[in-house]
């Protein structure tokens, strides 16, 4: 089974264009609850036989935090093990994330619209349906979590990044996945599952087949 986890500011529908390209491969999607409804917990999936865990953006951080990298091969799509800068790690300046959090607290809908513009593609989601408290919690994960040790302990990890990603800069991807199988899309922004679903599906299939061999 393939497990798919979306990033901050999206929901499980992020994978709608990717899943049809995967054929009859069994897939389950994690819902993190940024737009209301019940959010899945890691425990909902830890007992499953997962052949490949795939995360988009914050979804990679979520997978690493809950130990999925130790349990199955991992594929990052526009993802990272840490989002903010630290000890020479070229992440986002903490002040920038703090400013984003303040904007989200004041007006989550307009914050999401601006974020999707920076991503290079918007999902089919009404921004007014956002669950503000959960979005703020997600921003706290981005601020506080550092899963670089968990990634370093992951034996089988590949990453797909975009050279024109406006959220996760190329330098961050390069530093984050040094020593792992890092592949590049020349374009597609921060939302490759929306802008390049065939490429994402092809990469997922290749990793899944390798893991199942």
C-alpha cells in the first residue's frame, strides 16, 4: 500500500490528479484537517503494511515525526525534514514564518490565497472553509519540528523537488536531501501533485516497484 500525506494549506484532495495515474496500486490518503472535518492520526496507519510513504511539503515532516521513515521507504515531493533555518541549514528565516502566522491568525482565507499564489497553483478549495486553529498548529509544526535526525536514519529515501519552487528553495532541498536520491523538475512550483501529476505518479510508481521488488 502507498500512503499519501498532503502539506500545509491543502487537504487530501491534493492527490486527485495523481491517483488515477497510479492504476490499481492500493493507496490511502492521510487527512490533516486544515479545512475542517476529522483529521487522521498517525495511529490510523501505523498498523498498515505500507510499501511506500509519500509526503508533500509538511507531509514529509509529519511522516518523519511519526516514524514512518523507519517503517517503509519514503518519497518526498516538495518536502523537507526541517523548514526553518538553523546552524547553517538554509531554511526559511524564523521571522518570515512568524509573519505568516500573524497573517493567518488575522485572516486565514487571504493568507491561503497568497500562499497558493506563491506555490504556483491553487487547489479547488474554498479558502473560507479553512480551520484556523489547525492551520496555526501546522505552522507551529513548521516552526518547531526538526526531523533531520529521523531522515538521516532513513535507509531508503528519494525526493522530488522543483527548481522554481517559491516556498522550498532549491538550496533547502539540496541541503535537506544530501546523500539521498534527489531528483529535479525544472518547473512546477511547490505543488507538483497539481502541476505535474504524471511526473509525480511516475516517480511514485518507480519507488513503489523498487520497494516491492
